[in-house]
C-alpha cells in the first residue's frame, strides 16, 4: 500500500491515549524504560523480578518520567523470542501493581495481542509495538476495540535478522513512506488518527550511519502530522561514535536527546530519566528551544 507524501501536515500537539490525553510543549515528553527481562542489551536482569521492576518504575516517575514503558521481551539484535505466557508472567504483576500507584500513563511494549490485552485491561494506556502492529494479526482489532493510544515503529526484518546487512534506497525517505503507509493502514482499520504515534525505529535494522542520518534529519518525520517517538538511548551507534563499546553511553544518550529536542521530537524513550530531565531543563533555560 502506497500513500502520497504529505509534507504540509501540521505538527501534532496532542496524543489521545485510552482514557486521557498528553500534550506536547517545547520540551519532549520522557518515556522511561522498564525492562522486565534477563537479556535486554543495556539493563537486562537488573529489574527482572516484579518488585525490582515496580521499584524502578516508581523511581523513574519520581525522576520526571512522563510515561512508563513496561516490556517483558528483549528486542535487541539476535535476541531470543519469548512465549506469550512467559511475557505475561513478567509484565502482568508489574502493571497490576503500578496501575493505582503512578500518575503518569503506562505503556506496554509488546508485539503480542494477548499481552497487550492483559496490560490494557489492567490500566495501560499505550500500546508500543516494534512491528508497527503488523506482527500479530489480532493486534489491530485489539487496538481498535480497546481504543488504546498506539505507537507504530519501523523495523527492517525482525530482532533476529534486522542487523544482517540492513540496506535502503534512501533511509529517510524509505522510512518516512513506511510511516505514512502504516498511519493510513491504522486509520483504515479503525484507529482514530489522534491515537496514533509513529517511531522511525533508531537501531532497528539500521547501520550506525543510518541511525546518525535519522537523528540528523528527524524533523522530517514530523511532516507525518503524528507525534514522533525516538528510542536512541544507550544504543550501539552511540558507543560507535564514542569509540568505546564498553562506555555506559549515558552522556552520549543525553546529547542525542538534546539534539532531538531541538528538532521538535515530541517523545524520547530513555533509560536515564534524571540525567535527561536535568539536561533538558537547562537546555530550555538557555533559550535553545525558543
């Protein structure tokens, strides 16, 4: 399905979630990452028990997260898929515990409709799917039924194949067109446009150069007319830039966050919420986001 480019759509200032709205201002919203996994690339195993994950989520909210993104399956390159039952075992107790304890919206990071349904029925507001809601045929009907806010991401291949020589004719235009096509497909399936967020998928089926190009021109994706989410935190291209694969990548991630903020990206998905919040506060005070 191909949709003509629409470069003159207005910038989106509101995202309708399942039962509330979030609004965008000068500063991007911070989506704090809570990986309830043993094998995520950066923090796998740190928050694997429900109590650890809940404690981390509460800490991130206290540090200034605007959204909490809970995930029970690693999507790092060459990761091993997780069965739905195991993913449910990981995330359900966490969301159940957090639903009445946090003030910010909860997002479920999953590509499985069974997991998404459980999370949304427990109080999650957002469905964040790395397959662009294409991996599970039941996902689109579910998102319509439960009226979730959705984030559809671009990924070339699957987590198991995406870093096997990713290639594009033009990485920016190819992904821009994919996002337009997914936006049209989501609406055709019955999802209201104000519920749709799009993510170019930094690190998902891209080389280091592709990732840098996406950051450099990320304002292009605002032309879709949807909120844009960027998930760059601690990813390999930052270690590559720093010339140190063992670096903690926090400073590099914060620097990319500031670049994305200056370009108008509405949501940034990060591990290090306090460092990012502090940097954005000072960056805004300097007049850089006027």
